């Protein structure tokens, strides 16, 4: 698929026309994947004429943690990171749902140990859908194991990690599935390629623990909080077996990109009745309401982009 672009991009401190963002092809960011990134979303609320970035502060915090783990030398602050996103959305005058991608990369040429200087690029483009959140997807357990904390840090977003997710997803697609579930080195469930996973069994909601080899996902924490605060249901965070999915009543992936995505089968075992389940639908609705500001709850998670609600100019 072709991802939509926008007029402007934030590149190394300046907002420039989209095609003018350039990096040195031999930089360590390119050559050794010395790059970390964030994927965010902004949601347009037509009723109040406002665009909200979802959990901007948390994404900025995770980006800084990713830089720390890669030992990148930089002078980027929380404030600079957040303001770059907001300035870019305003420059593009986006008044619709948007995907945001924020990258920090080693821009110099050097050996693999090169720690700086770094550049930051932010792109914000109209939203696109990669998955059908209405029907859900059929998944396969991947023969590729998820990277472990003894090889590359799974809890952060460094681009090198994503070849692992790519292998799993491409293989699943070639084999006729819509998605994949990756196990860790101990054979326990971790997550899907770029999405965390939950299952529902006998009224209990379960998700692999943060020490299972999963990304410290912002949507995962949102879902856990929505379930506990809004529905009084505590999520069990623990090691999960693959066969628990075969006997589960419901399962779903979650992530900034896929939002809440039902899993309807794993390895051709139908999950529940093979259709998205009621709790999955409840979470989808609650998530949509919170990201768009259709509820006044959880306002701390939404950063408004425009000063006051402004209708789209006609
Ligand atoms: C490897 C991986 N797991 C899980 C997720 C979901 O994380 P989040 O909810 O922060 O988008 C992502 C998405 O960015 C990811 O890249």
C-alpha cells in the first residue's frame, strides 16, 4: 500500500516541504539501524473541532528511554520532542485523523559504536488503515521467535527490532494468514508484529507480562486502565501459553496503529465462536471514545493541537 504523505515534514529542527528531508545514506542510522522511533496518532473530533494527540507525553518519554538504551548522545528534551509533533500538525493544518512517526537517528558516518550526533524527523500524515478492525484477523503462531532481552531490547522501539516483526508478518501472509503471534525463547506468548495481545477466558482477561519480551506498549497500558477503571476488571499480567488462545473465548491485539483488533482464530483454531467477542467490542468502543475525546474522562491523555476548537475551513 502507498502511505499518504503531507505538505510538510519536521526535519532536524525545521519544518520543510515533505520531499526536502534528506539524510546521509552512509549515516549510522542507515548503515547500522542506529535509529529509534515512535508511532503516534492524532484523532479529529468533529463535534468540538479539535485534533487530539493521544498520549503525547508518554510517547515522548518512551522515545527518550529508547535513546538511553541505545546510548545515543543528544540534547533533545521532552519539551522539544512534544513541540515538534504539535508544530508539524499545525503547519500541515491537519483537521482529520493522523498518523505520526517520530524518528531519531545517528546522522554521522562512523563505526557501529557511534553515539552522536543525532537528527530528529517527524512526519504527520492523514490516517490510513492497515487492518479490518470490524472482522478481525486469522493468525498463525510464527516459527520466528520474538527477540529476547538478552539480544536486543524488546521493551523499546529501536528500528533493528522490526526485522524480527517483519519476518513473522511476511511469513504469516505468505502462508495465508492475516497476522502472526510470536513466542519468546521460552515458548511463551509475547505479542504480534507491532501489537500487544490480550485473551479472555472464563471472564478473566490476560496479557503477557512486561517481562515476557513485549514492547512497553502505550495502548496495552490504556486498555488495562480502561478495563480496571471503567469496568472494574483487573487484567492478569503473566506468562501466557499458546494453547490458552486455542481455548479462549476472545482475543484481540492492540497498538497505536491497529487500535483494538479482534483475533478470530489462531493456527486455524477458532477463538470463541470465530467472531469478534463482546468484550473486544466493548474495549473497541471505549478506546475510540477516549482517543477522540468523546468522553470527558482521561483528558490528561489527550493533547489538543489547536488553541480552541476550530471547524475545518470550507
Ligand atoms: C513491537 C511493538 N509491539 C507493540 C506495539 C504497540 O505499542 P503502542 O501501543 O505503544 O503503539 C508496537 C507499536 O508501536 C510495536 O512496535
